[in-house]
C-alpha cells in the first residue's frame, strides 16, 4: 500500500555519504521528480558529496559536515526552519544521522525495516520501508520511493557536469581510446596489488590505449599511484590528487572503461554509462557492485564468505563482509585481462555493426 495517492508537496532525503550511495540517491530523486515534477525536493548530504552534486537540477541541497558535531546539526535545523515535509526519507543508518532527523519536521519519517536497520534507526522513524528482498543497494533505495507511490522504473542519471568539466576531459583524453584506473578504495584492504595494476596498465597500453590513473589527494592514494607508475614499463598519466569529482566524472564519461575496486568512482562511472571492471573481495557485488556492469565484476567474495562463515551466502545477513587483509591477492591478473578483452571485443563488434 502506497503512502501517497497523489503527489506530495515536499519530500526530504537524508543520505550523507558515501559517493557510491549518493550516486544511487541521485537516480532515486530524479525518478521521483520524473513522476512528481511539482514535488519540492530537499536533500541533506555530506560535504565531500556536495562537491560532486552542487547545482543538481531542481534539488535544494543542505550540507551537513559530519565533523562539526552538534553545531553542524543546529546549522541544518536552522536552514530547515519553517519546513514541514510530507515525508522524510531516512536512508542513512548511522546513529549520528538518526539524531539529525530529530530536528527535521515531517509527517512521515521513513527508514529501513527491522531486518535491515542498524544502530537503532527504527527508534527515529514512524514508517518502515517494507522491502527485504532487494539485493542491490540501488534497488533498496528505489523501494523507498515505490513505498511513497512512485512506480518502478529503470535507474538513470543526470549529474551537474558543465562545459568546463567536459573541456577539461577533452584536453586529457585528446580523442585517444582511454582506460581509467582508480586503484584505491576507502579501505586499503579492498585494494588490488600494485604490481597487478601495473601489469594490467602495461597490457592495455600495448593494445593501443591511453591509461589515466585517478584518485583523491590522500597520501595513501598518491603513494599507491606512484608505486604503480614506478613498476610499469610504459607510461601512464597520473592524475591522482589533481582532479575534482566533477572533472573525474567528465573523464569517466569520455573513457572506454574503468578498472577499480569497491569504491566511489566505480559508481560515478555507472552514472555516465561507462563500462566498469569491479574488483571485489570484501563486500557482495550483488549488493554494492557497479549496477550496470555486474557481469564484469571479478569477485572472490562468495568463496571467502562461505569459507569464513560456513554457510551459503544467501543465508547470511544482507551486509555481511569478508574479513582479512590479503583477500584481494586471490584476484589474478589473468582474470582481469580476460574480462577486459571480452568487453573491448564486444564494443568493437558493436561499433562495426553500427557502421554497416
């Protein structure tokens, strides 16, 4: 049973982070706007995520700096003074986010159900999203607006990338077939091995591709990129720490393919329709993988989770993770090359077919 039989006047979304999850949220919000174009949408999100989504069309963005504590909450509440939403979609399960909802006025405060909520989120909501069957996080997020009354639809994205960002990407790509490698995840244990990244980069350069390595300005990401470049026989363009999130998005839009572990860029690439080879060991790619490139994921998750837990993966809680610092070593270079060759062969066949 849907909560609304006609368009609500206003809906507030609370999803602060991470980059991948806010990319999912963009698709959800834009699906709601497509169906209910007159509904006012407000989105409370994180500071870093705002850098990617600033000027998102027809959405009022409210930034919550998680490092600012109670002062940051007061700032959000002050900006929302006078607002009374028909619905607050609470899609962040951290207790800090739930406390933030206390100062947000809404008729319905909708969170995850008891099976999927964590950190007592259910205490802060008066409606529970009934969905327990969705495997992928994006599908789970879509179930929130379906609960409101928005019919199911295929995810699509329109990110606020302007001509300056595209011009930047054009100057980097220079009409060369380009493979982007974003080698770092937020947790180092999820990263693949530097020598295997390097050998993969050398392989695709020999195939005639330009390789661009991207990432944030964090020291560990710069060190990893430097190590990869040092091992390589050929030369890659190292842009780690040199691009904004919007510039990265434009680069991904114009590239042939992205290679990355479980990380934000993998989901940004999905928003741009760029094929992704995802490397997974610690989290279930059916839950957090690149939504339109699940078939290209190379995963050792199922093997290790069933080995560690002693039960089938389908019998485990939705978000169960593999533990261990050497899991990603099990992903071979040969397996990545095989998937790469299959993707590029299929793209060439498609191009030849379109030219006929």
